[in-house]
C-alpha cells in the first residue's frame, strides 16, 4: 500500500470517529435540553399554582393586607415570565 492510500484510509477513519463522537454529543445535548425544559416546566407549574393561591388570598384580604400580598405576587409573576422566556423557542 502506498503512503497516499494509507493516509487517506487513516483520514477516513478519523473522520468517521469524529462523526460518531459528534452524533453522540448531539444526542446528549438533546437529552440535556429536554431535561432542562422538563425542569423549567415543573418550576412554571409551581409558580402558577402559588400565583393562583395568592390571587385567592388577595380576594379575601383586608384593604391594608393586600399591598403586602401584591409584592409576593409581583415576584411570582416575574418568575413566571422568566420561565416562559426560557421555554419559548429561540
């Protein structure tokens, strides 16, 4: 076998190995993305549940107390907005 042919075969093997590694990394990346989305969806559900509870609390709160509840709800709405931003496709 001449030197050129040996080099070509070596290069082809390296390219195949690199492609295999790349494919594994892409699959892993998709798993990580899906897991992150799943976790973000769970956080969003928790934030929404708390917001619903706080909304009910505001309905029944005395005039002075609702301002205190408002701060907590505003914080929750910020977290909800942040979660939605993370989940939207880019």
